[in-house]
C-alpha cells in the first residue's frame, strides 16, 4: 500500500455508499483524512465506522448537495477538523432510467440540481478553500451515458446533467490552472453499486445486472474499486500534468460504440 495522500484532506460527496465509500476508504488507507457528505445520517455513520473505527480520520456531514449551503458547510467542517481541503471527489449522484416522454419537470429538476448544480457549487466552495492551500485536485464522477445513449437505460435528463459535469471539467481546468488546481473526471459504464437498488428490487438487481456484463468489451460489469483506482490516480501527484480530462473507466464501452 502506498501513502500518496499522507496528511491530505478530501471531501467525498456521496461518500456513504458505492464508489464514494470506496474512494473515501482508500484515501484514508493511503494516509489522508476525509469528510463524507450525503443525505442519510445513519448511512454516513455506518460508513464512517467502516472507514476508520477510531473516527480520527473521518468526519461526516449530512446534507443535500443540491443546496448550496451544503458545500459551504462541508468546506467549513474539513477546515475545522483537518485544516483545509486538498482534494474534492465530486461524486454524489442519482440514476433512474426514465423514457424521455415520461420525464416530469420535477424529475428533470432533481437530476439537474443533484448532479450538475450540486457538483458546480461544491467545486466552487472547494476551489476557494484549495486556493488557501496553494492548489489541489477536483475529480468528478461523470458518466458514460453523457457520451453515449443506451436504449436499455433511457436517461435523457441524467445524461444532460452529466454532459454538463463533463463540460465543467474543461472550463474549470482552464480557469483554475493558475491556482494550481487540477480538474478531471471519470466516466464509468455499469458499476455494481447500491444505485441500482434505488429503482429495482433486490431480486431484479440480481437478475438484471448480470445481463449487462457482455455490454462491456472486457466482459464484466465494473466494481467500485475499478473506478476508484482511476479517481485516486487523478487526485494524486502521479497525475501532476493531467487536467481537463474525462477518462472513460468503462470496460471498453466507449471504444466499442
Ligand atoms: P450510490 O447510490 O451508491 O452512491 C451515490 C451517493 O450519492 C449515495 O450515497 C447517495 O445517498 C448520494 N446522494 C444522492 N443524491 C444526493 C444529494 N442530493 N445530496 C447528497 N448526497 C446525495 O451510487 P454510485 O454508483 O456509487 O454513484 C456514484 C456516482 O457514480 C454517481 O454520480 C453516479 O451517477 C455515477 N455513476 C454510477 C454508475 C453506476 O453504474 N453505478 C455509472 C456511471 C456513473
């Protein structure tokens, strides 16, 4: 195990489950401290216990990322508990395949405000804090669906929001370069996380997810650790000259479509 994040501080949105929980766990495993942000206080408490039972390297903030004040509270907590912010894993998101003609204004707004507005203002608050440290890294979880449409999983509002997340990467990379803040994203295909249980029963998840294995040229769905290797690389000093990139982490889907 390397120690790439010794004494570094990260905010991880959506850190209570799936990709965010794995990112927070590995970041602490490599010497850092984390503030995990999510909506469900009980889920966050259980995640914090799993990440660091001593509680020394993890703090939790329950809040909705679509509310701008959540970003300010996350930065304030990271500063108070750990002295500042070096890394933002801008990861919280939602996914519920919905045919275009069935989208309501309410679920359009939910997608845009959670996925895009949430990441936008979290990045703004974190970038201000990173300027005080002389630099930092923002790594966002975008989506393969922002680049390719998949008939089996209609996702127009989700994809539009994530296309905004990918556009943010390029704009922020250029604007924040002078502050030595790098900004990148990963674009995953199907990753087996609790998100699928938010719109399917446990039996459906068991039945349906394996049917997506062959969708990926590498022959299998992703696991959180498949994505987190890339997230941590992009956040680390191993990627000092990478900014403005949206990296497919998708078992080959983008290459094949
Ligand atoms: P997940 O559901 O396990 O994690 C998402 C987390 O975000 C949850 O803990 C949830 O509580 C939190 N969250 C949702 N809305 C929030 C809000 N308004 N405020 C605060 N927290 C909120 O799912 P995951 O697959 O780990 O998702 C992580 C990211 O990966 C998401 O942005 C998702 O769009 C993206 N992604 C996932 C897949 C996949 O197949 N799992 C594919 C492409 C992209």
